[in-house]
């Protein structure tokens, strides 16, 4: 009896020692960074400019792998189901890392329970835009017209359940107006229609809108973040423009499977921070329309919780359900 107990204790001690050694040796092989969107988009670009710097910091190659579909859910689910050893992480956005949990009743994973945050990567404002020859001088003027004629103005956005859709709903609520929200199959088409004057307003993003704003082909009324964007420093925030308490933003973050040891998460966080403080990476991320914002794991955890509570209320109020 004593022999079997001693053997069990010895095995447990050996297992613990082995686990501790594995953490100390991390990483001892390449690390996968799954991007939950197809190649070519902002998320993919950010991952690929970060990967070389992270590889250098970690001493192992960070391999970027695209696994898009279902608004980012497919790639995030793959990581949520992966081994919690730090060798598989996901770079995704606000939807799949949080908000989708209140949009999809049958989501096959729980981003809060099944994932462990590593770091926020970057934030990106949305931009309220209209045609260059818009009759509205500013947000105050368009709000006045929208209040005088409810339902007169239409506001295009990137699709049902996207953060831009929710940001448009928030615009109606906090602006105390009733614009007609028009879903498009992506931000690009909504922005193009606004530029062509087919729709008076669109909730765009910086990659889709900034080039046209700078060319004078699109009018930017305001950005949706609490601070002005480095991409459009002369464009006011919606709060500055008169909608008190308004804030909405897109963001990108990195997470690993729940249960990943804290020392490994800390090591990955350090690598992310090193990449996002690299001048060349900062320049490329900003060129993609985002601002690098590395945080602690807890910083991303709090942001996800805030987003779920905030947008969850909007989802309930308007009765959104994507299942």
C-alpha cells in the first residue's frame, strides 16, 4: 500500500516538474498564429507585420495561418479547442472574441470561458462618412435634419451584427434620431455607395474610407472613438460633434486556449508588446488604419467584458439574433 502511494506521489511530482520545465523552455518549437479572417484584410496584414518581430523575441518562428469564415467564429473556435500549451493563438476582432457571444444563441464556443486573453493589439475607429458634396456641413446639421424628418436619412453599414451595425444603432440611440439602417455585404460597398451619393451616410472603417477622404472624394463627418484618429487628425469625434457619451471602435486582440499556463501567457504578452513597440510595425499598423495598443492580459479581459455588456444591451433592444 505504502509503495503504491509513494509511486503515485512520485509520479505527480515528476509530472509537475515536467510541466514546469515545459513552461520554462517555452517555446521550443514554432508557434501558430491563426488569423480568423481571409488573407489580404487588415487583421491579416497586422498579423504578418507582427510575426517576424515576435519570432525574433520568442526565438521560434511565429507561423501565420488564415482560418476565416462565420464572422471570425471558425478560426476562434479552432483555437478554443486547441491544446492549452501556448503553441496556438488567435488574432481576431471584437466580434468573435466577445460580441458574437450575445449575437449567436448557438455559438459553439464561449469566448470568455474557452479563451484566455493575451493582449489587445490595436484599435480602429469607425468613420461616419457621406458624399463629398453632402448638403450637411457637419454632424450637428445632419442631426437637425434627421430629427426634423424621422426616417429621411439612411445610414449604410457593413452587415447585420457587425460592430459597425451596432455602432449605427448606437448613433440612432444617443443622437436621438431615426435613420434607416441599410446593411451591406461589407464595409467597402457601403462606403462606395456613400461616395457615389447613392446613400447619404455610411458607417465606414478607416481602411475603406481614409484614402478617399484624403483625395477629397468622400466627406468624413466624425470618428467614433473617444479620441481622434491618427489617420484623420482633423476629423472630430462624434462626442466632440455633439453626441455625448458616444464611443465605438473596432479592435484586434490575441488570445490562447483557456487553461494555458500563466507564465506562457506572460511570455506571449511580452512578445506581442515588443512587436507593437517596434517602429516599423507601428508604421505599418497605422498605415492599415489602426493604432497599436498593447495591454496586459487583464486589460483585454476587461475590454471584452465591457463590450459584451455594452453591445449586449443594444442587441437585446433591437432584437438581433444571427442564428
